[in-house]
């Protein structure tokens, strides 16, 4: 009876994509661990961009810097 | 100093019900583990229906199929 | 289909106490929210004392200071 | 930069199975959301059987009852 | 590659404060554990006041009682 | 009343380092958000190396490849 929590930035993830995440994570549990889908939970947590940090700064700033470094 | 996280689908849970969840979870810690309520946290996380999966599909689809199977 | 996570310090919680936590948390979901026990998960996370902090220090130090302050 | 947490019961999951869970969860993020694997974290949390409840009792008891109900 | 989750009540935390939380938590990982900021995630989870309990009741009630007890 | 969860790989983190993580995370809440240390929890979750993935593979493999790429 797995519980899978998927935390991602909130950036327009569609209902169809959420369905694919739920289906894919569940299939993974069935295929690798022979778990029962009926007792497999998948929870998607969409996190506002301001609330996600990487590299010591908000993700939007960090992405901009990474892009500049590459193009620089 | 327990921390209890209650994840449920967002479906019109009332303020009164949330109070009962907080009171009940705290009492459980006091009764079973003799914990101090003053250092017992309860966090309720309401998850959008599209973001909760079970049986490999969104919970709304899964419930519909379960109902059809029973009535079928 | 609730998921409840109970985080407590690892201090000799017995198997019987764990059963009571699982039963109590599940009953709370049934009583307050009319949830189905068959799709209610309870996960107990026992955290080593060194790994839990409150008041800016490990819980063992904090408890000792609280006790001294009261007896002082 | 997704973070995926996989909580499962601790029942002899092998190193090879863990590799497959990590690879599969990461591929899912790439395929569905076009995420960068280099900033995709997967954390597997193995939970002792006594610490996982479903149906209001420890998972081992619950499985036994389900099996008896089916064979009964 | 640490993952730090900061759960706080939703009470007007500003974008600037969020930046300071992200920077501070990341610096802590670098200073104490010599971690690489590029693989350090910080996620801030703002929880509605009704959804956070302490002392067996919603945090707003609990704060009011604490204030009354002090002024009383 | 913040709750901070620090998830790191289990690699010989000392008791002294844990104390610094607890103190530092609590100070951050006081400095940035004016929170009360007495109701600030810090939980450190040490994750076995096999159970942490990045870049689609276990962290140990990923680090080796990164090192080879740099030296290569």
C-alpha cells in the first residue's frame, strides 16, 4: 500500500498531465514491487514558484541565472 | 511533541470539522502516549480532487467505477 | 481516502500503543468525515531523539531546562 | 525540479528494485512534465510493518483478514 | 542534496521574507554540512490558520487563550 | 509555530552538527518571521544512500559520474 507524494512547481500542469502522473506512479509500484493499485495513493502537491528555492534563491531567479550562464 | 499531518481531499470540510480533527488527534496523543497538548501540532492538508489518485486514476473516476461495479 | 502521518520521538512506543494510534486516527476520520477505513492510511514515523528539536535545541536538552525552570 | 517521496512498507525491497523506482519516477517527470533529471529528487521511505495502518489496524492484521475473507 | 520543508501558517509572509528563508536554510546546509547549494531544495508550505492546530484547538483560539492567560 | 523538516542523506552526521542544524533553523524562523522558538519544531530525517535518487539513479552513482565528468 504505497503512498507517493509528487511535489512540483505550480506552472500550469494540466488535468491530463495529472492523470498521467497518477497512472505512471501507480504502474511503477505494480511493475517493480507487485503492489495492488487499489491501495496505492498518489498525491500531487503543486508549490507556488515563490515558495520553491534551489541554489539559495527562488527557482525563477535560479533558472534565469542558469540560462544567462549558458548563453553568456 | 508530536506532529500529526492529516491529508484529505478538498471537499467542503467545515471549520467545525477541522476543529474536531484537531481536538481528536491531540486527545489521541494524550490518551495513548501521555503527550503534552501544548507541544502537539496538527496540520490539515486539503488536496484538490484532481491531485489525489487511487487505483491508478483520479479519485473521482475511481469512485465512479467503484459505484458502478457495486450497482452493476 | 485520508493519509495520516504521525511523527513522534522514538522512545519505546509499544506495538500495542501503535495499534491504538492506528485505530484511533482511523476512527477519527470515520466519525468526523465519514471516511471509509479501507482507504485510510496511518503512517507512524518514530524520530530519534537527537533528530528532533524544539526551542532551538535537541528535545532532551529542552526538556531538562523546562524541568529545571519549573523546579528552580 | 520535482521532489518525489515514495512511502512503502519495509519488506525486503532490494537495491535493484530501489534503482528501478528511482529511474522510473524520474523518467515519469521527464516524459509527462519535461523536467530535468539533474534536479529531480526521489526519496524512498521504508516504513516498518508495525508502523503502517490501513482499515484501522496494522497492515499485517489487515492483510490476514482480507485473505481470510476471500478464502472464507 | 538536502530537501528542506518549512511549514508555517499563512499570515502575509512577503516575497522578501520567503527569499530570506530560502537563502538562510540553504546557507545552513552549506555551513554545517558542506552541501552544494545547487542540489539543495527549500519548499515553503503556507498552511491556512484554520488548518493548523496546537494545544488541541485551532492556532487562533490557542493564541487568544495564551494572551488572556498572560494578561489575566 | 513552524515545523521544519530537513531531509539529508545518512552519512555520519554528528550529534554536534544536528544541534547546529536545529539551532540554525530555529534562529532563521525567529529572525525572518519573528516566531517563538518554544513552538518551533525541527525534524531531521536521515535517508539511507540507497534510498535517495537524483538524475535518475542512486545518489552514489550520480556523484561518481559527476566526478568522472569533471575529471574526464
